[in-house]
C-alpha cells in the first residue's frame, strides 16, 4: 500500500509560519492499494491539494472511495473544493456513519447550499453515490474494510483497511472511555489488562496493524480541561498501540493551537514512551506530504476478527434511572431530540418495575442511588431471564476501578462518567443500540 498525508490538523485549518513543518490543512489521507484502488480518509481542507494531484497524475476518468470518519466540518470542509468532483465521468463512492437524523446526502448538501457555496451538491458533474455504514466488515473497492464506532460526541467510525497482506487503520476522532487505563490486578502493557471494555475493544481493533493513524490532539496536561470534547492524548494512543502490537503509529489531528515546535515536542515525548513500551514500534507525528510504502509483514499475526455487523440505530424506548431530576431532564432532552421515547425512574425499585411493565430497548442507570444502587439493579436484571440481555448503560460521577470492574462483570453494556454533554450521551446511546451486546 501507499499512504500519503494531505491534511493532519484537527478542528480548523491553521496556515501560517508556525505550521510549515507539520502542515495546517485539516484531515485528509490518501491510500492506494497494490491493485491500484484509491481510498481517501476524510476530506478536510487537505482534499483540495489531493484533488489537484490526482488530476495531474491521472489520465482518463478518476474513481475513488471516500471514507468519512464523521461529518464534523473539519472532516468534510474540503469536499466542495475537491477538483475531481467538477469533472464529468469521474466516480466517487462516499461512505460515512449512519445517522438517524439526516442522510449523508443531506449533510454534504447542507454545506453546499447556495448561501454557503456557489455550486450545489447535485450540480457537480462527477458521479457521487452516498452510502451509510454501521459497525462491521464490508467489501469495498476490492478491499476488506472494517468499521468500528469511536468515542466522540457524534456518530464516528474508525476504519481498518486490509488488502494485499497489509493492514491500515484510521482512528480519528476518539476519546478514552475511562481516565483509568490499566487494571490494578494485572501487569500493564497487555490488551487484556485494559480496564474499560471500550478501550480494550479499541486496542483490539488496532491489533498487529502495519500502520495506525490516530487522533492525538492533546497532551496529558491539556486533557482535563478538554474532557468530553472527543479527542485523545498521545500517551493513551501509544499505550494502546504498543499493547496491540502495532508496527507503525502516526499521531495526527494536531490541535490548532499547537505550532510546529509543540508538535515536535509531542513527537519526542511519544517516542520516549514508545521506546519503553514497544521498542520495535515506529512512532511519528504525521505531516503533510509524508508518504509511506507499506509492504506485507513477514510475521504471521493470524486473521483479524473485526466487529460484528450492527443493527441500524433507530428510535427506541429508553428508561432513564437517576435520583437526580436535573440529570433525568438532561438525558430526556438529549434522547428525545434523537426521536427516542423516554420514561423516567427516580429509584432502582421503580426502574425494575418499569422494565418489566414497559420493556424498554435500553436502560440508562445511575450507580449511586439512595436505597437500591444501580449495580444492585443491574444484578437483578441479569438474574431474570426476561432481562438478562437488556442493554444497560451505567452512569456515574465516580470513575473508580472497582465500579468499572464490577459493572462490566455484572454485564453492563457500557459505562459513561458524569459530567457528560448531551451530544456525548446521544452518541453513546446510539452505539449501544446499534451494536449487539458483547
């Protein structure tokens, strides 16, 4: 495979003297398989120079597959300026996470309405087809494409492409599921020692990849003030990649406030950590113009087993259980905006009654409640054959190892720490509804 970085910046483009080395364009990565198929991860402002390069080196009609991790503006704002779209005969298939509120075509067309851009989406001469994905294994463009949900305030997919004996994963934007990475009862550095199931699942998606391109927007010092914004720290990424046996790690989605000197410092710190965790793993901060040729590894790692196909997340019946009326109201507002039907329970006892009477599709369950804790409720639900597999999203203000371990051991589907934003809650609920319980 050949991989080239055309945009490595996150949030907003940052041209200027301070971003010459690592680049100022937002996310865009080109991947060409050995058979000549072209894939494009995201179309931030880096898509404009990519489009120019594709037209300069290609004779005849162009075709490519565009894999959007999500449709936040920094990942699609280069789409209207992607030159090949203005050439009749060119063909592009665009894939993005399925959204219950609007179609991918509506989203792309929205930023090209006449008030914002002089050419509307349906006026482009090239053939453009839009496809919406959930988790699972897909055959696209002659390659195996695995998609898995990431932890971000909107529905976001990470992609893993396997073709010709090479595996490349693009995982942006993503935030750690827990502040605590390792279990205290196991030596760190192995995937099975990762505490939160979400972080463990994320590491397994990287397993033995030849290249992982990962969001590493923040330093550990910056992260507390940016929590719930949906991005990773470089140390979290290095730790997971090392545990997963990744061969080469490209840190990307650089913060717009980080100039070249700051990104270089992050690179040095990341390399030092990698040297201690996995000396054979190459780590670098991605920069515009960086081009990699990836050959099949001589090591045999076994066939990758990706996530199962998820159901399409549609409007659901959701029970919100919390003794705090303000928290219940916040959850109701976020969920009803997505078209869900919501019922509230102020106590664990009332939650159990409501589950049996109403049969919800998902339960949001606070752990700390006065008379019957959320863990006690979960224990009772799992003991009843009628509710043994009911998806349960635990909520807590204490990100403690004991609660995390006990909750997952009892069969929790997911675990969300307060405070959280409404978009974050909505995204995690969609993921819970879409994927089968592990």
